[in-house]
């Protein structure tokens, strides 16, 4: 039951104590503000005419400005734990003096005097003072309260919790409006309501002592007044645009509030001019009680959810957007009321709705969101900026609106005053919306500046230098890697064959054919030349290049490619690079598409795309057309990483294509979450697959962010990812907020739960609302992973599930999930299935002392190697597929086709070799001879297909860096 309530209110378990204490303090603050407000407003309206309200606002604003300067001095010199209690006690003493003065004014002091064109007695002056100090006193009390909210909660927590915490004051307001008519029958004087108000303030101060002791154990602020002031000064210079917009927004918000309140009070007094005062009191009690009741419901159940879903813009714009049409209607009905008296009632109803909207929306959405604007600011200046915005700026707003009201009252055509007030409110709403948008733009820019100050800007802008294969050296490095039998003279650029005798001996017939082509050359041999380059053994290709280098370097060959060849594979691409062929122009002109069918073609496309990335070739987004499976994820990531994506404007169709891919990927991400949660019921037995699924989850998260790079820009997304993965907690929250502000609503619904620092369970709970998942027991989940998994899932996770299912069988017989995979087209899965089925039957899959190494042993050998220890599982599985099934020994070196294989050493050999990268050797003839001479008889190694591995390594940052180091040395 407790969990259901917390879930309904969106409170995490570790937040319960803070939230309950702060709701209670909010209740006490509400008691202070509500009873003070009720008495002082009633006393003011009873003592002065309604037109004098504008002068009251003006005086209140001026007093508030003076008070705010004093308060700013206090918070700059005292720690929060000190000034939070001290200021509350000062206000308590001031209100006590006010109460005692009202009750004890000697009659001899009731002589009258003139102020603001009104006759004043001393009693009136006390009421006037009580009215003008109400605004600064209440704002300071609320500011202290909200300051600690900002200290105790992050920006993301604030969206969920601030409105809920503020519901305490709403409850207090409801109680006050319902109880005042009853209390007045028992109190000796209306001013006794101030005693109740003072009780609320006293309890607020007592609870503040408890909060300071319990939640602010470490307060790093110092009494040294110079250091904080210097820090603040420096920060204000850096962030002045954002801070200025916050101040302006605070001013216009207060102007809107006062205009609506003034219109409501003046229209209420006018509408009920023929009724008894009790009727007005009953109306106001009913109206405010109903408004506060609605506010309580919105605060408790809807506000946090709405803000968490729609973000800061929604919270700030809701109030002016709602007031704007209501004000427009009120202006129209006011004009019509000159002809039709019945429209006066309609105008009054619309203004009442404006006031109700103000009460409900401002407290539950606008105020809560405004507090969150301070969260991104540095802690050293946050409290000072908040003080200036919520006290000084608002008091300036009060002064401005008071001057506006006075000017309108003193102008001609007083019958039109109501329309003038409404027009002023209409213009204020327009300016309000304009300032909100300016503030949000400056907030985005501010967060971007925060990103840039924490990130080496070159980290993203100079991406080519991050990978060791620099563009300038790309041609030579690729040529040397893929054609190790060839050597290029640095001066003459002539190509020679290193192991000519070996090639002639092993491939005699094909060598003779190439010699024939060379001796009888004509342009008709170009198709045949291309066929050999693309598809023949790499030895033969090397011989062809060395024999026909003049033909390949000719302009005729380049012209033939331009006119006839659109299917450029990796070998041909490397050769074209080395003859300075304009690949960029060729690809863009012919709109060459990336193809996909088999894994070999996918690997080819990945390599092809990676090379094009370095030479800044643009591939149109309409080519983003891959199937939704694991084979294409790395390919689509490479495609979306292309540097030209920075300011790409995509069409609606292209957006829909990406959105479709995102839907699928988020569904897959949610499926992984569900799998982890189901298997976590017994983590000891399933720890290995849980770890693999967690890694897969991280990879898919990266992929999801890659998918939105064409929409929002590569640099923007890379910075967000950097902050989510590699920075402080505060900056991670800023990264999530950047997502909240930049992404549209349908994408934000996906990415905010993924980016937030939530547990696996919490992420699943949010995402399964979009993509429902079935809860399964661990065994059924393993079965689902094996046979009913999304195609994107890593093959190795499926193999792990097959192994774990075979080990955790609780019934006799062979599971159908295993039997079905004996015919799986994936050779690795088929092999793993057969091994596990043999074990279940108590049989041995391979002969004892056999040199065959099964899929589990091969994977372990690759993972335990030094060179592959840090690479992701997807890449490791790709390498596993091109690793031979046998373990080879010293005697196998004689028969090794070194141009087709790499050697992964197994065991502790302590061998020193020129082309050794960690424990991987890229062999040539000289290295094989060296191994035969220097290595011991116990040498063991695995063989990996050379050309396929080089393509995989070139597309993997870790491996490409290691291979680059090999070539450089």
C-alpha cells in the first residue's frame, strides 16, 4: 500500500522524510501567509477606497526594494543555517509589534494627516503599514523556504516534488478561508487573526532549526565577505544574459499577478455594490476555497507529472497562454457592455476565471517551474540570484504596475478604465510569453556554455584526430595493412612485390593469366582487372597491382571507373585512394547507396562508410535504409556519426523513418530492461548474462542517441552523452534538462527516462507504459532470449542463454528451445546448441586431446587476450566468426597463408616480434621466418582471417588505435 501511494505521488523512498517535513513546514508558512493576508486585505479594503489600492502597491514595492537590499547583505555575510532562522525571528518580532500597535493605539494619536491625497489617522497608518509590509515579509519567508528546496533537491526532483511539497500551504489556505468566518464569531477583534498567523511563523522557525540540523550537516559558506562577493561578481559577468532574463521574467510575472488581482478586487466590489458586506465575504470565501481546493488537487496529483513530461516551457507558458484568451474575451465583453448591460456580468465571470486561473496555475505550475530556473546556476551564486529575482525584481514589478494603475486612474475617460486595465494585462501577457522564450533560449545557451567549460572543445570538433587513422596518413596505412606483400618507394612511388617467388609458386596459373593480360593489354581488360581486384585472393591482387601499376594509375582507368563502376568494395576503394581518384565527387554525383544483405556485405559497407567519413563524403539520409537487426546497428551508428550531419535539415519523411527506427530501438531497450529485471530474481546463477545484457543496454543507449543526431546535431548529442557518462551529478542533471528542452515531446518521452539516473526497475516502470512487457520467471526469460528475442540481440547473449538453460533444467528431457536451434542458420548458435545438448545427455562434443576448440573456449580465449580485452561484445563476436575452430601449434607455421591470416598467441610465450600488437601478430614472410627460428615448440595460436579482421578493426576505435600504433612504429 505504501509503495502504491509513493508511486501515485511520484516520491522515491529516499525522499520520504524530506518531503514530509517540508510539507509540514509549507503548512505552517501557509498559516502565516493566509491569516495575515486575510486580515490585512480586509482591513485595507474596509479602511480605504479601492482606487487607493494602487498607492498601496507602490508603497509596498518601494518598501520591498529597501527590504530586499538589507536581506541581500544578510545572505552574503551569513551562512544559510544562520540567516534562515534569524530572518524568520525578525519578521516574527515585526508582526508582533504590528499586532500590539493595532490593539494599543492611544486615542490621542488619532489626529488626522494627509498622504497620497487621502486623509490618514494613526489607525489608518498602521493598517497601511501592515498592508505594504505584507508583500516583502511573505516573499522573504517563502524565499527562505524555496532556497532550501533548491539546496535539497535537484532540478529533475524539483519538477516532480516542488508542487507536491507546496500543497501544505494550499491546505493551510483552504483551512483559513473556511475557518475565518467561524473564528471571527469567537475572537474579540479581527486583528486576533494575526496571533494565528504568528503561531504559524513561530512553528516555521522551529521546524527550520530541525531542517538545518538534519539536512544541512555540511555548510561550506564562510563568514568572510570578500570571497563570496568576488565569486558572484565573476559569475554574473559570465551568465548575465540568462540572469537578466530571469529578472525580467520575474518582473513581468508580478505585473501580471497584480493586474489580475486588482481587476478581480475592483470588479468584485463593483458587482456586489448593492449587497451586504457579508455577501461579499461569503462569495470570496467560496471562491478562494474552491480555487485552493482545485489547486490542491492539481498540486498533489497532476503538477509534477505534467512538468516531468512537458518540461520547463510548459510550466512557464501555461499561465500567460491561459490568461491571454480570457483577457481578450473580457475586453470584447467590456466594450459590448456599453451597449448591452448584461455583458457586465459576463465580464465579471471572465475576470473571476482569470483570478481562478492565476491562483491555480501560478502556484501549481508557474511558481514551481520558476524555482527550477535557478537550479542550473552555480551553487556559489544561486541563492543570491534567487533572492534578487524573487524579492528585488518582484518589488520592481509591483512598483511598475502601481505606476501603471495610477496613470490609468489619473487619465481621462474614467469610464474606460476597466478596458485600459484589461489592455494593459493583454500587453503584459504578450510580453510575458516573449520573455519566457528569451529566457529558455538563454537557458539552453547557458547550459551549452557549461558543457563547453567542462569539455575540451576539440574533443568533438576535431573528431578526425581522435582516431589514430588521420586523414593525411589514411592512404598509406590502409594500403600497407591490406596489401602486405607490396612495398611503395617513398621517393619514386613505385610499387614492388616483396614475396614474388612465393606467389608464383602457389598461384602459378593465375599469375600466368595476369602476365598474359599485361603483355596483351587493351582497354577491354578493365572489367577483368576490376573483377580480380574485388574478388580474387589477396596474393593475386597484390601481384596484379605490382604488374599493372601503370595501367591502374592511368587516367583511362579513372575514366572507366567514373563511367562504369558504382559498386566500389574495400579493396578497390583503397586502390582508388592511392591513385588520387576523386571518390568524394564520384559517390555524391552517382548517389551510391549502401547495400546490405549478408554479413560480409555489411562489414564491407561499414568499412566503406568509415573511409568516406574521413574524406568528408556526404551520403544522403534517404540511404538510411537498413534492416532492424544486430548486423546493422554498428553500420547505422557509423552512418549517423558522419561529420556533415551537424546542421542537417531533414524532411518529414526522413524524420518518420528515423522515428520508426527509434520506436523499434526503444522497444528493444525496454525488452532488455525487462530481461535484466526477470533474471535478477536469482542474480548468483545468472550473473554472467546479466552483465552481458547490461553492456547491451549501454550499447543500445548509445545507438538511440546516435539515431537523433541527424535531427538535433551531432555535436549537441555528443556533449549530452559526454555529460551523462563522464561528469558530476549536477552536470548529468543539466544534460537531462537539455534533452527536456531540445527534444520534441514524442522523443522526450523516450529519452528522459533513459537519460535520468534511475534504477533498472524505475526505467522499466516508465518505459513499459509505452512498450508493455511481460513479467517472466528466469527460465522462461532464458527461453524467450533464445527463440523469441528481437533480431538486434547480440549472438553471444543468446549463446549464454542456451548454456544457462541447459545448466538450470528442472525437468527431464530435451527442451524444445534447444532442439529448434540445431538447425539455426547462425553457425555459432548452432554449435553452442549442439555442445549443450551433448552435455545434457552426458556425452562429449569433441574427442579428448583434440585440437578443435569449441565456441565457448574460442570466445574465452579472445576475451582473455590482451588486444581484445577492452572491446565490446558485438565486435568480439564478429571476430569470433572469422576465427578458425582449431588451435594451432609450432608445426603449423610452415603451412600458414600469412597474407590471409593473423595469429593470436595463446599462453605465455614472451615472444618479441616486430609486428606484434599486444598478443596479435600481423604476419609477413620475414615474421614467419623469425617465428620459426626464435619461438619454442610449445607455441600455440589461433588463426583469424586477415582481410575481414582489418575491416572490423578499422571500424572499432580501440582496435584502430592499436593497429595505428603498430604501423607508426
